[in-house]
C-alpha cells in the first residue's frame, strides 16, 4: 500500500480485527440462530468475510512486498467464492464480489507502477464504498431497548445483525482509505 506507514498500520489493525470478529462468528456458529443448511451457508459467508478482511489487512501492511499475482489470485478466488455463495441463495454476495474486484483493481494498479487506475473507475468505486459505509452506519443507529434487564450474552452479541453490519462497514471504510491512498 502506498501512503503513510501509520495509515497502513491502522488499516492493517482494523481489517485484522474485523476478520477476527468474522472468524469468531463462523467458529461459534453465531450467525443469527439459523439451523442446518442455512447455518452452514451463513458460516461459509462469515469465513469468506474473514478471508477478505485478512487479505485486506495483509495488503495494508506497510512495506509488505508479496507479489502482485499472489494478490490477484487471492482476490479472484474470493470473487469466485462470492459468486458460488450467491448462486446457492446467500444474499449480500454482490457486495463481496465488488469488494474482491476493487481489491484486484488496486493490486493491478499498484503492480503497474501507478498509485491508482483511471480516475473514473477509482471515483466510482470510492462513491460505491462511501455510500455503502453511510448506509451501513444508518443500519447501526441504536434502537431503544425494550426492557431494562441484563445485557445480551457475548454469543448473542456476535449473532446480532449489527455485528455483521459493523464488520462490513469497517471493511467499506478501509476500502475507501485504500482507494484514496
């Protein structure tokens, strides 16, 4: 990644943490109380989000010099995985496909020695991810509590849609920072 080392390390940390949360959700099966085939698909989607987050973290490490073809293959595999999940009825995979394509675009732009690709493509991706982040932030606005009882358990928190939205929001903001960098 180009840009200040501090920004790179912050992106690395944020993306790695988002990936850890997604992995925890997948390992605990805390994916919204689904059962059977739906639970397996939801876990697969959480693992796909983990792979994307950790790939973004790896790409953000300042001074990391893994070859461009490694990243291209990684993001192509991620895109194919998103298409596979989409074909099996998992929603939200078009966003992950866009995310994988954007990361591949960044890799190819950087591999070519440029700090970015065509302005219209970069601008379009930036608008998409900024809009996605704003929409995700709106979904996370607090809803008044129905009771004053004890708070939810950690498993319930991980199973809540808000955690999934927060992870996706985090990655969308990280993508904005990468596109601006």
